[in-house]
C-alpha cells in the first residue's frame, strides 16, 4: 500500500495539523509504519504503545522501539512540534531559513539549539542511493567566500572552491549537484566530483580548463565551449553560472555568509531544495528522517567539524579540513 498523506499547503494548515505533540506523534507513527508496527527483535506481531516513553514494547520479548530512533530527532529533548516547524520552514520557504530566524520563529531560548536542529535536518538531505545526473550536463567551478586579498582565478586564496553540475533539457534545467572540492585538479573535478555525480555516457560541457581533459577516457562525451573572453564562455555555460549566482545570493541573503567548514551542509540544502522545487511538500518527512534511517551529528561533532572525530557533512571530501 502506498502512503499518500495530506501535506500542509500553508502555515495555517501546518499549525492546524500539528498543533500539539500528540498530533506530531500520530504523524510519525503513520509515516514510519504505514502497514502497522511490527517488532524487529522477534517474530511477534503484537506490541503495545507506551505513551509516556513514546515507544512500542514487544509483548513477547519485551524489547523497546522508540519513536525517534533512527531519525534525526533521536535522543533529542526538543519537542517534536519544534522539529516539525523547522522541517516545514526549511522545505517550503523559498529563501529557506537561518538559525537566527528559526530561533525567533520557534521561540527557542538558545541559538546553539536552533543551529544544531537545522544542521541535523540538513544531514538527512543526501540520500546514499540517489541517482546520478544524466544527459547533457554543464559543469564548472566557483569560489565561495568573502572578499579577501590574494591570487585570483582557480588559485584564489582564502576562499572555498565549489564544483557544480546541472542537467540541461532544452532551455530548462532539471537537477543539480554542488560539492566542495580541494582544488581544480583532474583528481578533484573528474574522479571525486563528476564520476560520483554524473552517469557515464553523458555529454559534459565545460570550459577549456585542463582539469577536465580526462573526461573522454572516463567514459564521458566532452564538449569544450569556446570563447575569446570569459564572459563569452560564461554565456555558453549559462545554466551552471545561473546556479552559482542563485547559490551565492541565497548564502549572503539568508545566511549572511557561512563558514567554509560547514559550507557543504548548505550546498546540500540548496541542492535538495533546487531538485525538489516543483514539489517541496514531500520533502518534509525526508529531512526528519521518517522515510529511511538517518544519521545526524551531535552538538559536539558539529563544533568539531574539520578536526579529528568531528562530523563530516555528507558530500564533503574526507581530506578537506
């Protein structure tokens, strides 16, 4: 049986549907076990719901299955209503929402709590089994970061290099991918970005940078766009450059810039929202981790990003600190 629940189409509907903790619990139970709960520890089909623990207890073996176990909300003491509000605002507001804005909207006492909730939601935005881009793909790189003195171009200092790819169908775009890369080498651009995100046999359009020269050997059709000036090349890669422009506007407008160590998490959010821009409502369960098992960072792991034992945002190269 395919689950097709109603999704709120406005903030008024959202608050009507999820006005209390009990309503959120009911939604989670239906979303996680649409066919009814069956204990995972033994062959018994009979379990009891224990309300004060938000958990099912198996009638045969006595094992507990907690409601938030395996979701981004696992072990959180924050009310479900707050998590639901964060997921709703993040998936439906066109410009997204910053930690400061979410803290204010949800009435959260500490900014650190709002910061952690939003990053936990972002951690569920990259599905391990997601399909690769295919067809005609525009690829390029850009630097993200504030104005700093130093070298310009692909060797710019003090900024973070981001590779981008976008599917082009006629005059329109479909899905995209964005990833922090260590440098503009063949290893970073082709082996660690394109091969992981684009199907072999696709037609890849790039500028003449030598880092892309190995594409034909890797199973891709490579088209190098020509132009006497950078602006002419940019016009022929207009879709990926528009993607970069929208990304930078969003990072500066909504978040007023982000740190390099957390940039991949924001790239994941931008990609997630971009690829689901036609139907944002169904993203709600996904980022709460209700649709599948989700691993999320702890507070200590978030603040140790870039150090040993710290959280590595999905999609971020392991060797980048």
